[in-house]
C-alpha cells in the first residue's frame, strides 16, 4: 500500500492478495491458539485434582478472550473480502491490536489476583 499512495489504488491492484493472506493467517492463528490453549488446559485439568478451580477459571478466561480476538480477526477478514472498496475493515483492523493488548493486560491481572489468593 505504500507504493500505491492511495487506498483505492491498492484495493484495485493485483498485490492486494498480500493483505488477504495476512488476514487469513491471522484469523487462523487466533483460532488455533484458542483451541490449543483450551485442549492443553482441559488435559491438565484431568491430571490435577487440587487445581481444578484455578484451571476452570483459566479455561473460561481463555475461551472469553480467545473468542473475542478470533471473532474480531474473522470479522475483519470478512469485511476485507466482502467490501474491500470501503475502509470498514481498516477500523476493525486497528481495533485488533487494542483487543490483544486488553486481553494481555487482563491475563496479567488474573495472574496477580490468583497469586494473591493462593
């Protein structure tokens, strides 16, 4: 997009596939991370009886934050594919990093809370 100087020129160019691939891989990575964390936490729950409450909270938090980031990435990807001539996807794309940051800060806060309780 840097060479195009304008978004309309970039959206009509044959190199728009680069952004499309990036959005697809980003959405797939978000979904894969959420599923992998869920599977790992679920399997660790079966091995540890004393930490079941903490692991249940981590599973819930993983599903909540993972689904928010994954849904945002998928919606951003869909808006790029369905209405690439508008800048709607750009607003959503700029929100993704803020959602990641909020999720990270929430996990740090959850870590501090769980250390204080236990």
